[in-house]
């Protein structure tokens, strides 16, 4: 089964990231990677309560990484895509950073 993550920053800046090796990644490992990156990139929770949903972490992390990192850092780009499809349990995920939405 084909798996892809699309990360869009605006109408002209979108990355299609084919996912390879997701079968070897457990859901808890994927969520742990997202948690670690969320903290390492100084992402802020959207809610005053501090509770952060996985989808919100994905959006915040993509925003913090920015288009340059997705373009220039293949290791990050591929790890992000793997973690996203596994943590969310979806084969195709669209991350619209500008619109602040995730679709499956």
C-alpha cells in the first residue's frame, strides 16, 4: 500500500513525501518521535490547558520546521512523514500549515 504525506505552506510551496519503512515503526515510537521533535523545536501548545493532540503536534512541528527544512533536510523530512502516517494510522495525510488543517 502506498503511503504519502503532503505538507503545504502556501499555494506554491508543497512537498509530497513518499513514506518508506513505516511498517517497522510502532505507533508509540512514532508518537515519541513527534513529542521529542515538538519539544526540540520549541513548539507551543495551542490550548491554555497545555493538552496537545497528535494532529496539533504535526501542524505545529511542520510550521516550526518551515519549508526550508522540508526542502533541505531529507532525514527530517522522511522521519516526519513516517511518524505522521504511523501515529495517525492513515496512509495519506495532507498537512496544510497555512490553513492549520490536517486531512486524511
